[in-house]
């Protein structure tokens, strides 16, 4: 590999009141405050409960990690100056989340008019990882190779068990709500770049999406930067979990590029089974059993992650990421993913306020 693949992240946070622990609709004010330090790397999201940040593109995982940490700290300080805190959770734990107050922008107004009640449950936050790829044709082929791994990665990153005052019974309720959108969930297998373009053109022509930005597949070629964008992950509680995810996805992309260069065919599970596997991963998370798409049976999610990391060993070594990724995975393996830790915080006293406090401290 002549040069390391670049990586970047978009993280979304929720604003909460530290007394009531409910979500707060001060997103635009906190964005304006944080922009003094972050510039255009911070911006609004669909609802006023949210703040979105973006990293630069990085070749070094350690430098990426430092920017993730420093960016979170900057937004936390900006929120504190307004008497608020930030939490990195896939869904709101407390507060009136439905329908949310929307951020005032022509695009969001158009979305609300077009999709109506679908926007009512979009107080949901994600962690999007971008990995640099040479061109759109390559992005489409890499997507074909990586789509079978989406379920186990959903299990890894599940962090939305609660929704507005109740336990949903899911490890990732956000995954389930996003599945309602017309173009969402696992991407199809693309027969060619022309096949991809024809699908996109058809979605736009029929009013199924507003534009390319409305392609909400779990993996998609970015519509504004030369990257492949991974969108399946809930907002990760800690900076380390974002770093772990970015390191894994960079290695997976490098592994897929190697397979493409060797003319190896992509594994092509039945789309119905892939969708079912994503549902089961969202339901049970990292602590449960997920569908092994190669056998059609169930196996522990942790074991599937271990096998994935073993497969990725050459790519992790080539990027110099092996030690950091395995250290972070060992921590998460021992302590559970975000959903497990949210529920552990709740079990102590049966208090959702404790869950929010845990998220404030961990974010």
C-alpha cells in the first residue's frame, strides 16, 4: 500500500440540561458558541437538540484520536457556557423527543414537508466514518465487499437502548428507526457503477429522496467528499470507541481493496437474510448472538468481531494501527458496548438520570 488510507468522522451529540437531564433545544446557540474555535467543523443537525462536528481527514489514527477528543472537549465547554452538557448517545434518554423542534433551514423544512412523521423520531445521533477511496467506481466495489459485515458492526456500536424515558428492549433503537426511511439499511449489491447511478437517478426522479444526500444506506459513497461513508453506527459514548471504529473500517477498506485487486468476488448474502441479521444485531447488540451470514446460523457477536480482527491483521499492521485497535477492542470486550454500559448505569438505582450522568461523564 503506497500511502495510508485517510479517515475522518462526523459525530452527533445531544444537548441535555444537567438538572432535569432532559434534552435541550439550544443546538443553534451552542453551535454558534463552538464555531469560535471549530469554525465550519461544527454545525447544526435536523433537530435543535443536536450538534454535529466533523474532523479533518487524517492518515494517522493517533492524530485522528486526538482531534476527536479535543473537538468533544471544545463542544462540551461551549455547552457549559450555556448551562448545558453534551452526551454522545444514539437516542435521547429523557425529555420530550417526539416531535422534536427542528432547526430552521430550507433543507430541513423541505424534508419535514416531504417525509412528514418520519422526521418526528430523528432526534437520533450517529457516528459516520469516512474512509478515502480513489473514485466512485472503487467506492461502489468496496461497498459490495463490506456490506456482509454490517450486522456485526451494528452489534459493536449499539448505543441507543433508551428512548425518551423508556427501555426499548433494543441495543440500537436508532438502527430500527432509521430503517423506516425509503433508502436506508444495508446497501444493495451493485452490479456496476452504472447500476448504482441508475438507482440513484430513479430515486431522485420519483421523489423517493430529495437528492444524493438522502441516500441513507449504511454504507454509501459520499456525495460531497471522495470517501466511502459508513453510517450504521450509533453515536459512540467515548472517543476511544470512535477511534476503534475508524481503525477497523480503514483496515476493512484496505482488505477489500486488496481483494478487488486480486479479482476476488464479494460474498453476496441474500438481501433478506442480511436485513434480518441487521435487525437481530440491533436487538441484541454485542452481548448477544448474531446471524453468521456464511452459515445461516447464530454465533456470539464477540466471536465474530475476534474473527474479523484476525482477518484484518495485515491491513492493521500496514497502517500501524494494530496495537491501538487491539487495545481499544480489549477494553470494549471487557466492559461492553455503549448499550450495555447505559443499562448497567440504570441497574444500580433504576434511575434514568444516572444513565444521563454516565453519558455526560463518558462523552
